[in-house]
């Protein structure tokens, strides 16, 4: 409700009792006896500033807030109070449904308070009030919106439901049906499916397939026979596994059980700008790239990935591959195009393929990368896939940064990640004191 002459503007931090008479200060609004000679600009210039924006108190005697100058702030149009400008900025966020966590808005005609990004229809400006937090909105008599859930109650319930469903899938010997999971949670099938997918980035079926693949891999790694491992993982037959070996294991079940036994991996060491470099390759392509560690540590990393494979040095056969990697480190302006032998789950390989689409000189956040893979909620799974990337540089996981632009972690050290991004042009070059120029 807009305030009339002689009344306070309504706000969450002031009472709303009308004053009996307007004070004779430069900020009073004189009521015109007639419409003749009315000037809108004069009326706007004489309007009392709003004094309730986000809890900032207004001093009517001084005409300013405590600790502020009497001059209008930079960028504030003359004749408009800073409070009014601040409210306009908040209102713009509400109109554009911009997500924000530093304020809430309430609708006086509905008696509810919402997040700025609430999908409900936009209210009239005169019916809106702003608050800093849930407690203040509820103290003013408003209740939480059921659509945007500003208190997070529904989100916590949904998270508990999804966690319970994941635990149930993990404990089941076979893949439970969608109807079974939905009935257990007390939701319809369609509601539960949307809920599960929003929180995990996967359908319940895809999540259960991942659980089975993990069981199969663990059983094979422990040395179980293929037929026993397939049965323990919950597959109906071996044929189902062999049909999807690339997606499930990246190799045949027998090779996974043997830890790469029978495979031949050629290796080559070289010096690079970051220290020592190790490249490993099978007959299919490059399966390992590591750097910035001693030779023994790099070789140990490779052997952990292929404990039973035959590993032999072959500098001559990998000379071209090593040269391509060194050229990339010296001038990483172009993508490192090498034949690759990537072994991982279907989700990991999808993340690795998506990483290769990020151009040199650009970065993406983990949330953006998850969205690019088609699983916007699977941010943690995407981060784990980046951390387990076996062919750094060829699959440029260094081009993924935190939501705030921070470099976060990197398998080969954050300083190397910073150096790579700087050489690609994604970061400004440091000055003499280490600060960006």
C-alpha cells in the first residue's frame, strides 16, 4: 500500500501508524488543494524518502541515515532517495526472478513471503515488502510460500526421501521398480521420478545400474570368477554384461578381473615445464598421462590402474605422442588431439567427452559442466569424474573451476592448473608481485 501525504511508508522495520500531521521539514509532502497547476516532478521531489529498506534506519532530523553523507551516492538520480533506489534494485531482481539469498519479498495481499526467484506470478509493486531473513518475515505475520519453499522444509524432506531410496537400492539384490520406490516414499511414480532426478541427476534405474556396475567391478577386482561376480552383482546372465562391457567396465570382465593381465602398456618418460612427464598407451590409444611427480610416483599411479598389465618402456614408439604433449604444454592454444583408451563408467566417459568440448582459453564451473552432460544436479559426481581423469591434458579437466571462479583442486597441483590456464589465456598473467596484471 503506497503511503499518502503525512503518512510513513510501510516497511518491515517501522510501525505503520499514520502521523497526525506532516512535520515541517524539507521532506514533507504538501497536499495540493486542487489539481490545477499540478506538477508531477515537484511532487516527486518533495516526497519523503522511504525509510525501511532492509532495516536501514532513517534520521528525519538530519535527512540522512546514520553514517552517510547528505550528498546522493554516485549513480543515484537527483530527487530520489538512496532507499528508493535500493528498493528498485531489489524489485528488479524480483521481476527478473533472479536467485538471491540476501533478501526475501512478501506480498501483503496474499500474506506470504517468497524467494526472489519464485515462479509464482509477479505481484503489484505496491503490495510488496522486503525482508532480510525468514525470521523477520514471519515476525511481520507472513507465512512461507509453498512453491519456492523459502524455509527449505520441502527440500530437506525431499533430500531425506532420496537418501532413503538410494540406501534401499544399494541394499537390494535386484533393481527395484519405480513403482516400488514410489510407494515406499509415499509419492506418485511421476512425482518421485522428478524428485529423484532433480537431486541425483539420474533416474532411479540409471542409479541402480551404476550400483550393479560398481558391485561387478569390486567382485572382479577381488578375484572372483566372472560367472560368480555377474551373479553377485545382480545380472541375470553374462551376456548382459558382455553386451555393455565398454559402458560398464571399459574392458571385458575377464580383463577387469585380471587387472589388465595380458595387456601390454608401453610407456615413455620425458622432461616437461612442470617436471617429469609419463605417457602410457595400449594398442587402442593413450591410457595415462601424468606429470609433476617423480618417476617412481608416476609409474606407481599407472600400476595401480593396471596392476596385472605388462608395462614396458618404448620411447621410440611413443616419441610422436610425447612430442605432442610437450608442444601442448609449451603453447596450449590448441586441443591435444590424441587417440585415447579411456576406461570408466558410462557417466565418467560422458563427463570426459564433455570436458573435451571446452575450448582452450575458456573455463566452466562444475555446475555448468554437469548441465552440459545433461545431469545438472550431479555436480559432485562430475567433480569425482574430473578427479579420476587418467589422461590429464588430453581430457582438459584443468578448465573446470569453482562456482566463485576459484581454481579448487587439481590432481597435479593447483599451481600447475593456474599455469595451464594462464598459458591458455583463461587467466591474466601475473605481475612482478604475483598479482594479476
